[in-house]
């Protein structure tokens, strides 16, 4: 009876693919079907990095037996290597290298071919066996190739010297190609340098050199998914569910918001709110920090000064300061939408306004210096600036026109 369990190599590959996708170690162990302690042991022994041979799916980076059978069929059918490669969706160089490495001469049994693959009588002189090529490839894969940093002492010393100067692996890899443009033996990828630092057994570089990396970590941390980097708040409605009327700015009352942060030591911040149609700005005074409770209190108080028709929606990023978004929505009657992670362009009006506000609220300053009166004066000055997008009217004029049912800035011709 055949063993129902998958090969050990397949299990390990599942584990490391899950790690590369951003899963935690224990989660990756569950995906691979092994005990959590086994996953922790694999991760610890490998220094957080999978062996190179386990990084790619079985039929991804490496040719499969089925692909090798298609290569053999193409060769004996008289097809060009370029045609065979196109049929496989592979680079021509991949197929050419495969054939050269695994051809066998019928009479001399010599393996490999060093000449040009043109005008060869395959039926008479040479043969290509897919099963034999697959076996040879698997054997080679089981014997990891020594790193260039192990076999090339000159390259090893060059990389080590630059690490001691606190150059990053990427800076080193890029600079080596500049300094040695005609010497490929002195080229190395930044990933190879990381492997040499973090993976025991590839040992080319001393683990102590990790202290010269910007992170200073002795173990490599797996990448986390965006929702794991920052806890997802309950009840969030994403920007993709925002009504089209918000996007086209046809209806006023839709706002974008964010925080402008002061110095880290002060923990200070100012909340910014900008109306999408008129570009009208309001600033939130946040005394004592920018916790969810402080932001909620300031926003509810500021929005209460607006008429109901101007309190339709608010779009914010996924910062923890909006953890009380449900309470804010209930108190203001506004719908609240959240941007995707790392997508500031989804609040483009607010981002542009924050850039203008930095003239008044410079970076690296303690923003707690600015009281509510000062912030109101700054907002009033910004709202009195003519805007090209408003046909050179001001946000204050645009808002007044809307509230008085007068023609808005988009209907009024620009004045001289």
C-alpha cells in the first residue's frame, strides 16, 4: 500500500512558502501539516530563511518531468528550441541550457554538449532522456551549490569590508557592478549576502556582521501581511464601498481626514479635515496626544458646528486614532470609510492640504504649542487662499456659495 503522506521535501516547501507569504511560524506549520514545535525548530535552525531550493513551488522555477517530456517530443519532432520554449512558456535560454546539460551521445555515452545546437542528427548521434534529466536535476538540487561568497575569497573580503562600513547588502550588490563592470565574478545579489549572514551552513559571512545592518537583527523576520502589521479595526467600511457620488465631488459634505504629527518626543499632533468639493479646511486641536478618545471628542465637537447637509461622509486611513469610528459615526451622522493600507493617494485632497499646512505647522516641531485659537486662524488663512481648482475662488467663498444656494465656484468664470 503506498504511503499517503507527501514527501518530506514537499512538506518543507509548503512551510517556507507560507512563511514567505507573510504567515507566522505556527500558522505556516499548520499549513504544512506539521507540529508547531517542528515549524519553530525549522525556522530557528534556518535563521528565518528557507534553503534556496525550497523557495519556489515545485513547478515554478524548475523544469518539471512533464516539461522535459515536452522538450524531448519537440526535439525528435524537429522543432526549433525557440518554438519549444514558447510552447512551455519558458525562456529560450532555459531550454537551451537544459538540452546542452542533459544530452547524451549514443556511441561515446558522453553527457553534455558544448557545440552549437544546429544541424544535429538527433536520431543518429544524440539522445535526450526526460527521466534521466529529471533524476540528474533532483540530485543536483539535493546538493546545494556553494555560495560565491564561499568559493570566491576576493569577493568575500570585498563584501565583508563594505559591511563593516555599514553599507547595506543592496548598496553593496549595486556598487559592485559599478566598481567591477567587466568582472562578473565580483558580482553578487543582495539576497545572497543576506543568506550568507543569516543562514547557518551557507556560512560565508560571520553572523556578527549583522550588527552592521540597519536593523541589527541576528535573525531575519518574516514579512507580515498589512492586516497583521496593524490590527484591523472592527466594523471598518473600505473605500471600495464608498458611493460614486463621493468620488465625482458632485455633492458637498464629503470630507477627508488625517493627522499631522509633531516630534516623537512630544507625541503631539493636529487633526486635519478637508471638504472634497470646496477644499474647505478645519483643524482639530488634540491636547494630550492623539488617542482614539481624544480624536473622537475633538472631531465630534468640530463637526457639530456644521449644518447637517455638510456632514455626509469622512474618509480616513487605518490609523489607530480612528478606533472609535463607530461612536464618531453615531454622534455626527456621517458614514466613515477607510483607505487601503499604504494608499495615501486615496485621500489626495487631504494629502495636498497637509502639504500646504506644513508652511504653518513645520515638521520636527512640538505641535502642542498651537492652541485651538491659533489653529482656527491658520485654517481661516488657508481657506482665504484662491485656488486654481476653484476657478481662483477661495474655499471660504465656495462654502458660502453652497450654503446660500448661489452658483458654486465651478459655475463661475475665473476673475482677473
